[in-house]
């Protein structure tokens, strides 16, 4: 017994429950009691108009019941999974539409023997009841070069017929006018499918065997085999192969497509492709058609006529003129019809220019000032310290993260050293902090690069040329630390760089009231607090960052980020002490 891989309650009940789910979720739909028939919930709107009925096996959702609504189908009848609906239900649907006052009923039927027989039988019975009924058979499959007696299969092009016929019926066209129009449109419509996997009917084994890495071209929507197998190609190659096959003039089922033609494209997910893959193949189809000189007028991309969980896509092309596009664009309330743009896809400018970002702070020319040499010395000391500590930080990080903390800090240090070689240090400290923020954001990478950049960006506004006293620097440290906490989500005690930074920033707030002679003592105390804060992380449980995913008993060494912060602050202090002498 195949293990259950479908989220259903029972094999027997899944079709009825699915129809019930669709109808319950949409105010415009109703169920016909005793039948698998979905109707418009406002049948009075059909009075004097042609009603449209379609249907077929289940498993192709949202087809066909999802296309019931004003401007599309009046009703849809469902069979079991991949099984044609019974004539009694089709007849009940036709008579319901007739009794609602429809002046005629058009049956839109996919070219499968079971569907043709059952819809045909119901049509004959309805005619005997005095109903004006006509049938359109959709057979737009382009797979076979020499279709056999059964003819071409009806595939996703059926949805285009629902749309165009529905728009005409809504406008009050007659049964004959609608049949003539869709018959004409179908001559210029073609579909081809490709799949990377089979599908399996609930309760059954997969419909065919497709080894991983193989794809099948030209298969039907019930998992009927296609025309050829090959290794899976790139999306661009798959789409090119499909369109070339569909438009091959040597094939009896080819779509006559030439340069200058205008088309509507439907990229139909057969069930299990991701939205990302669908968007990739959609781009491929538009690009390849345009390269062939074809004007792409409209594109629909999504799940329109699926094959349960088949991992594949079908491509439908419909030659389109102004009148076809007008009907295609007409509004409909059918729940499964997408909210499409009515702008021609080809020929429109689809890329917008970004705002001129201005120059990066690290590229600007700056004016030196009295603080420039002091700050240059401090920076050089910080950089050489981080390069010396590269292996120590990596080693700490191997225990707690991905082992690259030293490398990322060294990258930042080298970027700053390189910048110092070719630039003057601006006299305004805030400008320098902005330059450093730009450099670490670009060159350091990782979350630490973002955190340092946040710190420096938030701090920069607090120290300007006219305001660079000790109190201003204390304010800058506080602002930078707060920004890290707000966006990084960590707090002191979470075993991060904040365990070194926050105690130091707290100590530095004393600068606001310190006498000029006492400032170095406060800086020394701040560095001491950063160092002991880093050391204390040995005993803390990581609650933020990558280390938080590691078992606490394995974290016996201090946090590398905190050690790095303490080393930076110590380098600042040592450089300033050295310059004082």
C-alpha cells in the first residue's frame, strides 16, 4: 500500500470536499444539490443571455469551477479525479441554466473521448427537452506531428475559450456568434506541456515513471506520456524547445506563428513548480518570443489548469488581434482568473533608474583639521591591533560560530589602512565616522559589518567639528550603542559584543561632568570595563547571534565579538596615551 502523501480526508470524499471548499470560500458560487456542479449564485443574471457550461475530470484545479462567474462560465461540472463527469450531472447543469432563463447553452469540452461522449449525450438529451445547445470542442495540443484518429488533446487553451466566450455572452452575443468567434480563435491557439515528474491520483501509484533528472515533453494533463524524453535542460532551453516544437511548420498540429504576430501567452503551472521557477520560465518565454519578432501582448503566469502535483509547466500561445484582446481584458468575477495588466507586455520600458545616490562618504574630499593627526594615529593603532588579533578571534569564533570573526575584522582593518594611504583624515570627527561606516558596510560583510556600520552611522551625527569635546564623544558612543541594541535585537548579558561595548559606553557618560584632567582616567576605566565585560562572556548563555544555536556547555571561551570590541577600545586608549607623552 502506497503511504499517504496527500493532505485529504479520504480518497472517495476528496472531490466533493474540494468543491465544497471552493464554493464556501467564494460568495459568487453555489453547489447544485446531488451533483458535482458549481453554479453562479446569481442565476437571474443569465436571463436572455447565452449560458456557458464546461467541466471535466477533477485534479485540474482551479479548472473548471474556479472559472465560474460573471464574464466567464455560468456553471462547471466535475467528474472524479481525471474522470469524465456523468451525463446526468451535465444534463442537470444545462437544465438549471435553461430554467434560469438563459436563451441558449454553450458546452465547452476538452477533446477527450470520455468528455466528448458524456457532454454529447447530455447535449442530445437537452435538445430533446427543447434547450438550444451548442458544443465547442477544444483541441489545441501541439505535441504530435501526426495526430491519430483521437485528434489533438484539449489543454490549458480551454481557459482562453472560457474567457473570450464569457465576455461575449456578458455583452449579449448570440450562441452562433460566440461559436464562430471561439472556433476562429482556436485555429490560432496552441499548447505544449513539459514535466519533470509524474503525478499520482489519490489512492493510486504515480501515473508513469520518470527518473530524477529526466523531463518529458508533450505530455497530457492526466499524465499521459509525451512525445520524447530528455535530460532536464536549463529553463531557457526548455522554453526554446517548447516554442520551436509548437511552431514547427512540418508538424500537422503546429501553431502558425510568424514575426510581427501578436500573442497572448499563458505559462501554466501543472501543479508543483515553485512560483520562482514559474517566473523564470515566464521571462524565458517573453524574451524568446520577442527575439523571434513576436509581439507579446498579454501574459498570464500561474496555476490555471493543473495536473494534481505534477512538477511541470504548459505553455499556451493565442494569436491575438484588437478584438480578442478587448474580450480578454473584459472584467470577470471568476475567482481563479488573475488580476491581469491590460498593458502590452512588449515595447514598454520596464526598468526604472535608481535615484542618483550621490557620492559615497569615503570618496569625498575632506578638509583636515587640528584633530586629523590624532585620529589618524588612533585608526592606525586600531587596524594593526585587529590584524595582530586575527587568528585569536578566528580561534574563539570556531568554538562559537563559523570561525571567521578574525577574518572579517581584518578585512575591515585592511580597508581602512588602504583608505588612509590615499586620503586625508577629515578634521570633522563625524565625517570620519561616516567614512568608516561606509568602508565597513562595503568591505567587512556579515552581521558584524552591519552592526559596526550602524554604530558608526548613529554616532556620526553627535560629533562635529564645532562639537567634538569629551561630552560629545560620550553622546556619540551612547547613540551608537543604542542603535546596535535597537536593530540587532541583543541586550547586555546575551553574550555578544554588547557585553564589552555597553559597560564602556556607560562609563564614558561620566565624561559629560568630568574635569579636563580626569578624562584619561575615565577612558582607562571604560577600557577596563570593556575588557572585564568581554571576559565575563565566558560564563554567559548566548541568546543572540549564531552562537545562540550552540549548546551552552560547549561555549567555555569568551565571545569573539566582545573580545574584538575590547581590543579596539584598548588600542584607542594606548594611542591617545602615547600621543599625550
